[in-house]
C-alpha cells in the first residue's frame, strides 16, 4: 500500500490544526479511511470484513465525540446552575447568624476578642499563637486541662510584653496536645452577616469585620442581638 497520500493528508490536517496538534479529529479519521481505500494494493485489496471493522471503528469514534460534547455541555450547565444557586443563597444570608471556619479574628480598639475553637478530644495543654496580618507573632499563651468540644479563649488584645495591640485583624493558631499527643482542633468564628461580597475568587460573607468564604460556613441560624 502506498502511504504517501496518507502522509500528505496527515500533514495537511496538522497544518490546518497547528503544528502542535497530535490527535486525529473526526474529519481527519474519515480522510485517512478514504485514502486507505484509494491506495490499497489492487493485487491484495481490503476484504469486506476488514472494511466493515474499520467502519465500525469510525462509527465508535463518532459516537464518542458526540457523547464527549454532550457531557461537556452538561458540565457547563451544572456549573452555571451551581453558581446561580450559590449567589442566591448567599444574598439571603444577610442578617443571619453564621458559624464558619476561620482562623482570623478582629480586635476592636480598647476591647478583648474571643477565640472560638473545637477539640476532637480533651487536651492537657492548648497553646494559642496570635500573629499580625504580616505574620509577625505578637502573643503566645498556654492553658491546661481543656475538655473536648466547643471552647472559648479570650485574648485581652495585648502582646507578650503586656502592651496594647492596635485594632485590626489578626490570625490565631491553636495547638492542642494530650500528654504530648496531638489533638485535632478547628478554629471558627460566629456572628451576624452584615455584608455579602461577590468576587472572581468566589462569594464571601462579612461578619465581625472578618471575611469568610461561603464554603466555610458550618451553621446558619436566625440573627442575634449583639
């Protein structure tokens, strides 16, 4: 069989689709099949069974291309529907009381702030590390004998030297251990949602002057007086 015509066809297909194209499309597959028939050895032509097999392969490829296109359209539709539902739900959260995962806290001028956390098991020691927004450590404190479940530690807003820190947002890290063995913990924030912000990075809720992603919300309830 003379493959020069087939090579010229594949070269033409690659030129049309760009030099980086490495997969045959539906049209290119059909062109190759036709070229193979035209250039078959007349002394030893393709038998009917072989031709039928290749036609079946082409039909399978065509069906797979159609299925893939349909799945892609379905995925796009689901993503649009999910985004629309998320936006609608987020708008309805304004004024609601929300509990969300967040290691960020806000310190108001002259006030203390609560660090709310949950332990999977009781801990003999829990260490709290407070850092400023630029990552600088400002306070480290250890408390002992903490039960499992929801707990609260109150930060008085002072650094390790007893100086009052400026108002603003800080991050907190909770390190819990039980006789030297790590205890899993979660840090969260609670408050009424006062604003919903839509951005290219997702939907965010504002509560207690902290921004939390809507995907980090754990509980939603009626608004509370603060």
